[in-house]
């Protein structure tokens, strides 16, 4: 099971490309499509999470932009961002960044019999879009499944217990890859094996084995 930001994909891509694109396009996206059932349902979820049941469209847009600015891990925000990014990917406005070693590693792991899953705070749809329109082409055939905050937040051990249950494997049989110590701590608490990626920035020494990139990951 691998994280995305800082692990398969540059943190800069998410913060310098995806977030600004969503912030720019989201207001008009909501104004144009607010009556569609899927969008209307997500806006109701925003009202509930914001504690503003009477918020009108423009107030909801304001709330969502505030959440983007603070990188709020809110499920309805992630779902709406994913829908906006879908348009961007399909229009060719950008492709999904992956490190040069990501696609070869995915293929190598599959050839060795490993089953690959993704776990990210971004929605499952956003994950599928990134890997489906990646710099290295469509990587989705190499990925068995995806998890997002619907299973729980990434710094909570119960999230990883849920993932193990849904995969159908004991936690000790699963290796979790991430660049974030707190996520790895949670996965380890759930019984998973862990490996910390130290790609973009120095990482403080901790209890998790370190790898500089996927060429150092042994499956």
C-alpha cells in the first residue's frame, strides 16, 4: 500500500498545479453544475461539515476555497476537487506527475507477485485520474485498488485496520510506504510493516526503515 504525495508523486505537483487549478475553476464549476444530484449532495455535505446548514451557493464556494487554502482533509472537498481535476486531465491542461522510478517499480512489484494498492487523502476518483493520466501513461492496470478518507484519516491506526480487512490480508503481510512519519506510526500500530520514503526533504531518524526512492524498496 503506497501513499501518493512525496512517495509516488512530487508534493509540488499537488500544491503548485492541482490545488491552484481547483481554486481557480471550482467557483464556476459549482455555479454551472450545482443542480446536478451528485454536486448537490456534495454541497449538502459541505454545509454539514461547516456547520452552516443554511449556507447559500456563494458562501459554500467561500468555505471550499478556505478549505483548499488550508489543505483541509474534508471528503466533500476532495470529491469536488476530483471532479474539477477530471476536466483538467481530460482537456490536457496537465498530466499527473509521477517520479521517474514510480512506473518501473509498479511493474517490477507486479512481476514479483505483489498486489499494489493506493491510500491517499485525495479522493479515489482523484487518485485514478492522476495514475490514469500520468506522465508515464496509464498506470491503472498495475493498481488493484484505492483507499481514501472514506476508510478513515491517515494518521489513525483504525484506518489501516480497515484497509487490511478490505484487502483480506493480515496487517503483518502488508507493507505501507509513505513519506509522513505520523502515517507510518499509525500503520505500524495497526500491525503493518512500514517503509519511509525520503525523496524531497531530509527526514528525521525514527523507528521506520528509510528509502531514498523506489529503487531501494525490496518486495
